[in-house]
């Protein structure tokens, strides 16, 4: 368990803190907003830092290749669901349902495809695509802007760009999975 993997585990542990603080937020308990914002920012920073440390110190591990994308998905999917479904949050923090559905549908398709590859070939090499990394960054930006209650025009533009990247990366992962199945 190297430092990069520990940072990934920290990101996973921050997810319930992030979600719970959103659930317990109210105007009377505004400090929960700051807890959720801090937990989200720390989780995002550890996402970049764990990958950097793993590459810089040659500490890439099989465990890290599996738990890093899981940590990302836990943070992002739970964040999108929370900001779409928690009714007592301010409207300025809300994320439209279409966007949340798009993000979750892509991730479910990738997960099902990965499971099919594993069941068919008895192995799966988790290898992120560059477009997938860019999409993750934009999804984090979309969540962050929503948490900050950024102006609607800014959020709408980021949702459209991020939605396009989400679709594009989903298509790329499907193509990659198809090639893996054909090769094996």
C-alpha cells in the first residue's frame, strides 16, 4: 500500500463525508456546505496527486489501476446524484437530470462492457484513455461550479462541453472494448 494508493483510499473515504454534509446542509447549518466543498476539493486534489506520485516514483500498482477509477466514479456519481436529487439544496446548486443520467449511463455501459470482457477473456487490463481523463476533469469542474452556485450561463456551457466529452469518451471506451473482445 504505497502513498498513491493511500491517497486513493482517502478519496474513497471522503465520499461519504461529502454526501453526508450535503444531506445535513441547511441555511441554519451553513457550515455543512463548507465541509462538503472542502471534502470535494480535497478529493479532487488527491485524484491528481495520486496519479502524479505513482508515475513520478514508479509506484503504479495493479491495485491502484482498479481503485483509482472506482474512487473517481464514487465521487462523481454520488455528487451528480446528490446535486440532482437532494431537494433542500438551493436551486443554484442543482444539476439537471439529463446531465446526471448521461454521466451514469456512460459509466454503467463501461462497467457492463468491462464485465463482459472479463467474463469472456478471464482478464481485464484497466487502462484509462486520455479523453476519459479529460472527461473526469470536466465532470469535476461541473460539480465544483454547481457547488459554488456559478452563474447559469457558465454552468450550462460547462454542462454542454462536459456532456459532449462524456459521450465522446463513452464511444471511445466502447470501441476499445470491442477491439479487446475481437483480439481475444
